[in-house]
């Protein structure tokens, strides 16, 4: 029997038990913090409390229910000497690409303008933006970003991708490293970020960056909140350099009730829902990680602590 210590609510634990049991019949999901959880072989968590992994004598690896690992990096009690595996589920890439496209097209076709006009019973067409060749820049072109970039290309946009290191992606012009960031941003009309949070990406969307975009550009952040300099964002929205922003992630989550973003007319606030983990589809990735870790093999999507994701 393989014992998986789960941190989360009982309903979610039951869902994981059901979907994992179909793939790994000898796998039991138990509460990580219970006595039996203390004897687990593996942990399956999203945001565990500090010290959750102390005194787990059998622990061979930790599997995350999401993609981002910045919170695990920040917790010094997470053991560094056993594998940490993140979830790379195509269902989440699909969901995030839908969210990014929804917000991009809503901006591109002036959705919020017409919604406001409807409230005022006002019939006032704007000139339509061009239907092909709009410049979209996707920041982070890994498992999720490459799906997003390819889908924008299929919609007729001219797509750029920005990555830490050079790579190639059909139909997408890639810019790499901090030295490539300015050219990536130059004249871009829509930015979609799905970057992981690392010291290099913290504050990457700031005054300089916004200043290089096309006037009236739109920011879509599905990465992590600290990648945006909030004051610079507000200034760029105020000056009209940016037309708006759709944000799913924030420096503090939940976004505090008195935060200015809630009522800002040019900001759409989403409560970190752009891509939620779907146990039914993610179970295949989790089962593969469990099998590899139990066999002492290198799991796919193992986090590299030095790289930061
Ligand atoms: C969600 O934000 C994730 O990192 O999976």
C-alpha cells in the first residue's frame, strides 16, 4: 500500500482518493497532519502550513497540486533533499489559455466600453481594431505559455514570446533573457504573463517595461502578483500608456477589501481562478509522479531549487 499524505479539505481528499484509486489501486490518501499521515510515503499538497514535512520518516517526495512553487521556495521548512514535483496538467494550460484569450479579445474588441454604454443606452460604435497582426507578447513560454502563444497565433495575432533562455516555438518570435526584454516589449499591444515568480521576474513589469509597450496596451497577469510594480501600473493606467489590466494574481491574496484595484475602472480583478486544478485530469500526472517516486526514478516536472521553478 502506498500512503499519500494530503493537505486540504476532506472533500478534496475524497476526490483525489477516487481519481487516484482508478489509476493506482494500492494507493490510499490520508490526512497529512494525522497520525497515519505522519507515516506517509509521499505528500500531495498545495499550500501546506510551515513545518508540515517535519517528522515524516518515510517521506520520499512532495507533489504539488499546482504549477507555481514560489511559496514552497519561501518556506525553509520544506525539505530540499527529496524531490518536489509540480503539476503540469494540459487541462490547466487549456484553462489558462481560455482566460488569457477571453481577456485579450474583450480588450481588443472594446468589451468594457460597450458594456458601459449599454448601461447608458448609448449607441456609439468605436473603430474596430485590426483583425489580424495585433502584437501579443507572452511572458513565460513553458508548458502553459507555449499553448497560449500558439493559440493567439492561430487567432491571427503576431505573437512574441519571452523566456529565460532561447528556444523555438512555431509561429512565435522568441526573445530571451533580460537583454531581450526591451525588444520583446517594444510596441506590444497585449501582454500576457504566466511567468513563475523568481528573483529575476519580481517587478519585471514596471515603468520601463510599460513605457516600451504600444500606447494604450493591455496587461493580463496570470503569473504572480509581485511581477507587477503596482504603483507603476497605476501610474501607467493613469497616464493612458496602459488602457487596462486583467489580473488574476496579486501581491497579497485574497486581495484586501480596501485595495484600490477593486474599484479601479481599468482593472479587472479575478480571484486567482484562471486555471484551477482538476483532480480528474491532474490525477494522471500525480499517479505518474507517485509511480516514479516510489520506484526511486526521476519524476517528470521535478522542481529545480537553484532555478526557482
Ligand atoms: C496556480 O497559480 C498555480 O501555480 O498552479
